[in-house]
């Protein structure tokens, strides 16, 4: 049932309507009342706040939202050069956990999408600092801090109509039946909700910052068609198909210190250059990293646990697939894969997960060392296809009967491989108290 809509005239702050949104700009401070009870649809009112701010011209703005639930049942578009969205209080929501609201929550309704909040590029009347006018360059610089974004699928723990996988296995997770409703993925690309969407076009999306945010029960948390430099840190992505999906070219893409749980795919990237995908934690994830091309990039110190009882959490698939790369470094990753993902070669993507748990293809100058990859795979764990001039050393890689650690295929050549062999170890010193 549709929620009643907050009238625009109720944006005005009165004795009975306290300010729930503060807008800080270089042209003054503004206060508005958005219903933060979750009982009314505030999409029209929120769009009005953004439009009024953008109309100031040549503006930089920070939007600070009080704690509460802001129900949004229509797509929102923001067109500004520079803005920040900031939530307050400790934000977070685990729809398969405590189910308690906290912080600033944007709850998207069924009619909000497929792109829930779209950030479009704008320009100013003159350049800075030279002051050249007119100035025809368009830009979008966005920061989002401390916000929680929730899709419409789940009410408390209703997983039957949510984003989930593998009906054929009749999986079960914490006593909840996980499976896609009939036709759920028939047209997922059009159907799914993307919380934050950055389209391509004239100008740039650049210097994106997302910090301390929560994304849950969505098709995609962050979706970009092009982004020049980004910092995505200290955030939670859970119960989705894609946590982060960044298409196109992504120079200086820094994705660090995030949690990805109960996901189909944690991070999928188009082309990344000089980037760091480090120190992230994954649990119950089908695919952690899917990367089309990586240049001068690190995938270091990430952790993964796919628990043997988490069949409904899509804990099958692969840790990483890289289509092509040069100067890619992967060290210090620690992985516990308690399910043999060999039989699970296909998920919601058109392409298979791959024939191995870790797939590196068309690579030059790869460094893969000092990783702990603990699996029960009945096939090759690390597959190198058309890989050259690379080093694969000193990893701990386990597997079950029928499996092996590292294999190269295609035209791989000039690689150095050194597995751990206790027979080659120097003797240890005697222990002295």
C-alpha cells in the first residue's frame, strides 16, 4: 500500500515541525523538515530540497540528515558540481540479524528505481582559480558519509522475494529459505535497484567518496559508468547481487576496509589503473572480485569465509577473476572456502564463475605470493591462463582429492613457481626457556 506523500509546504520548519535536514552552503545555511518517521513518502520533498539548493548557482553544499527513516518511493536526481550527504548517529541495519533501525536510513520503495539516486554533472559560471568565463566543463564530486540505504524487497526477514540464489539446491540459511521468486532474475538488469548511480556523459564523475555507509537488500549498492578517482571505505554491503559495480575506466580506485556479506558478487570493476583493493572482509559471497582489466593494482590483505553451512548465502564460485592485467600484485589474502564450488559454474551473470577458484588471465608481471588459500576444491585452485613473466611463490594452498594448487594453460611462459616444501626448510632453532 502506497504511503501518503509529504506536501512541499511542510518543508518549512515550525514549532510543530522540527528541522530534520540542514543544508550548509557557501551562500548560507538552510533548514527543512523531512518526515523521518518512515510513515510518509518524502521523495517529492527531498527532490525539492536538492532542486532549491542547486538553483543557488555555483554552489557547494552539505546535506545533514537527522536520524530516522526517510521513505522514498520515486527516483531522485541531483545535479550539482559538489555535494555531500551526511547521516547522523550510528547507522546500520542487518536484515538477517537484529532488525533494529539506527542512524539515518533512506528506505527505497518499489517505485524507486532502477536508479534510486542519480548524480548528474553540472558546471559553474566561471572556472576556479583563474576565473575564466564562460566555463563549459561539467563535473560531479560527491561524498556520502554515515548513510544507510535499504531496498524494498524484505520486510524484516522475508527472504523469499529477496535477492538470493540456487533454487535447485533447496538451500537454507539460519532457518530461512533462500531462493529467487518465480521470474526473479528474468530481467534483473532492469528490475534491480541501484542505490547510488553515476551515469557517463559529458564531463567527469570524480573524487567520489563513500565512507561509513550501509547498503542492503538492493541489486547494486554503488553503480558507476565512469569514475575518475574514488575512495570507498569502512562500509557494509549485504544481501545484494552486487555490492559495488563500477563499469568503464576507473583510475585510482581505492576500495578498502569494507564488509561484504551474503552477496552474489562483492566487487565488479571494468578497467582499473593504479588502484588498491585491500583489507576488505567477505563472508558468504559467491564472487569477491570480478575485474575486466587491472593495471598497476593491488589486491592485498583481504579475507574470505565461506562457511560449510551457508549454502543459501551463495558461498560458491570464485575469489577473484581478472580478465587481463599488468603489474598486478596479490599478497596477504586469507581465504577459508568450506564448500567445493566446482559444481557451481553459473550465477545470475551470463558468464560462468570460471573453471577454478582463482582465475588470472592474460597477465604480465603478476605477483601472487604469501596468500593462505584453504579450500576443499576438487579441481585446480589457481588457474593461470596466458600469463607471462610472473612470480607465484610461498603460498599455502589446500584442496581435496582430485584437486591441485596451481596450473598454467594457454600460452603461459616465463613464470616462476615455488610451492612450499617442508623438505627445503632450514632447521629451526631449539627452544630455550
